[in-house]
C-alpha cells in the first residue's frame, strides 16, 4: 500500500521529463524547419528572379509593328517555353492587356511540353505584376510554385514560376527525421529517468517498507516491541530521505515507549483484578454461608428479616459470579499477553457440551421456545472444556435474558473445512444498532428495549469473545429486528 504512491511519483516524474524533452525537441525542430524553409524559398526566389529577368529580356527583343499598322502575330509557345536556360517544370506565361493567355506551359524532365490547366491559369492571373515572388498552388500534378509577375514594354504580363516540390520534399524528410528524433529522445529520456529516479527512490522505498512492517504488528494488546528502524545507510543517502528516516525513527521510539508504558499499566491492572477477584471470593463465600446458616438456625425469624437474608444470599451469589468472571477475564488476558492461543489441548466433544447447555437453558428459561440443530457426527475441538461450557452458557443466557418471553431460540452446531461453527439465533427485538459495534466490550449493556428480568454484569459477551480468541477462533454478530444471530467459529480438532 505504501509503495504505490512511490511508483506513481516515479512515473509522474518520468512522464514530465519525457514531455519536457519531447517539447524541447519539437521546438528546436520547428525552428529548424522554419529556418530551412526560409532558406530554401530564398534560393528558389533567387533562381526565380534570374529566370524572370531572362524571360522579360527575351520578350523585349521581339519586333513590334509601326503605329497604325497591323500588329505582328505573337511568337509560338516554343520560343518561350523550354528554351535553353530554363530548368525542368519551369512555368512560363504571357498575358495580354485583355487578360488572355498568349503563351503558357512548361517542359517536364523528358523535354515534353505541357499546357497549363484552367485552374493553373486562374491562379497565375491573380498575381499582381511587380510584387514580390508569391507562392501559388497550380493544382494537379504541379502543386505549389513560387511565381513572379512583371509587365513588359508592350503592356503584356510575363509570369515565371519555379516549382517548390524539391524544397517541400526536403522539408518533409527533415520533419520525419525530427519526429523520429523526438520519439527516440522521449523514449531514451523515459528509460534513463526511470532508472535514475528508481535508484534515487530506492532508499525511500526501504523507508516505506520499514513503516509498512510496523503496520503488520498488533499494537492493541500484549508485549509489543518495535525493533524496525531505518538503517544508517538510508539516513545518509540524501537529505530528504534522511529527514524522513530520522522522523520515522523518532516516531517509532515514541510509540515503543508509549506501548511499553501501556503494557506495564495493563499488567498492573490485570494483577490487581486477578488479586482482588481472588481475595474477594473467600469473603463472599463467608457472607453467603453466614446468611444461609442464620436462616437455618432461626427458622422463626420475622418475614422482613427472612427477606433480607434471602436478598443477601442472592446478591452474594451474583457478586460471586461477577468476581469469577473478572478472574477469568484476567487469566485470559494474561494468556493472550503471553502469546498463549489455547489454554488447554484436551479434546472436547462440543456437541455434548452444546446439548447439555441447551437442556439447562430449556429448564432455566421455560418461557422461551428452544430448538437444537446439531451435526450428525460429534464435533470435537481442542481446548478447555470448562471455558467452552462457559462460552456456550453465556450465549444462551444472553439470548434468554435479553429477549421477551415466547421468543424462539435456535442453537446450531456444524463442522466443515477444518472449523466448527456454533450459532445462537433468536427472533427477538434485536440488538440496537448503536450498541452492535461495542456489544463484545466489557460492561457493555443493552438498553431497555431488550427486555430483561434479571441483572446483567455486562461481561458475558466479553467473556465469549475472550474464550473464542483464546481458542484460536472468533465471534460475530448479525442483528436486525426479528432476527439476531451470534456466530462462534473455532478450529476443529
């Protein structure tokens, strides 16, 4: 969980670095293309100026008819198109003052003369004479051209155009080369960045692993020792990692000290509860014995005194049960703190234990409807039989105490896949939603909505959970109005 943000940071930096390299390459390539485009077009313009001057000079040497006489016919196209000195695909056109094309065409590389299409003539006719060379698209197979237009002494417009195909081919080839360089540089930058950043983040990844190892330690109980620390090599790797490592080590030191104090306090409290419970058992037994002895020796006591003695006896019994429960919890806590998962290794026939407990509950709470659903084969577990009997008895007592008369209670026991499952379900009003998260905590009590006729110490379900966990199992609750199910899962023998 901790390494995922590191990987995200790593690839984010790699992507940013690759994007910067690609962007820089694109900018440099774009500037190079623009500079080369200007240079090539400038060369074409120089050639075009020379070709235009030569064409204008050729047209100026033509003979002109005297004023008032019939004009001489214009020379044929062959005298102006493809003459020596013109390069292949040089377009030449002469347009009279009426806009009619007198001469137009070009000669290809094979020496074949071609006439211009109507679209090409329209593009050339739109040129302004005397302006700087312009780029025009003559369409078809000609494509883009650089054209110059001048007016000769006779008032005719002489147009000369040179192809830009070669220049554009060079530009396209350079663009492909630049594109390949951009892609290659981005890939190289990504690989190099991943390697460099991976090595730079390696100490931080070890720091994260140290923090992750602490999250796997159970800190809520027992003697916890946090020995994981960031190594000195990682602390000295970089300044940033060193700061994080020192802060983590200081945090682990503080947490370790706090856990040691908590452990000492818990041990003191467990010893106190165990000692107090043990010491209270004898006085409570003495009080109860004297109450019973007084009732037997003086059978003719007044009614109010008999009631007081009976009340002392009942409260002594209840107090004794509370002391026994506290003593049991203290012992279970001591076993859990010492890492003892199972108090005993005896094989216990849990089916027999459940059947006997259900029979006792049927007699003790006859106003409830009891049903028993056991597996066909005996379910055997390993553990302490007396504790397992208390676990089952507490669950059944809880069902009878906190549900109204007439409630149906169903007790089930099944074994499958190396585990046994004990369920106690009732159709009572259910456990209040606000109590369910803490129902297995000590001294947790239900409200008045769960009717009860007798007193409750609030330790019954806490003991169930402690015994289940001491035997390597667990306990769970599902409750809603009309259905409450307590499920205990234990490993089978």
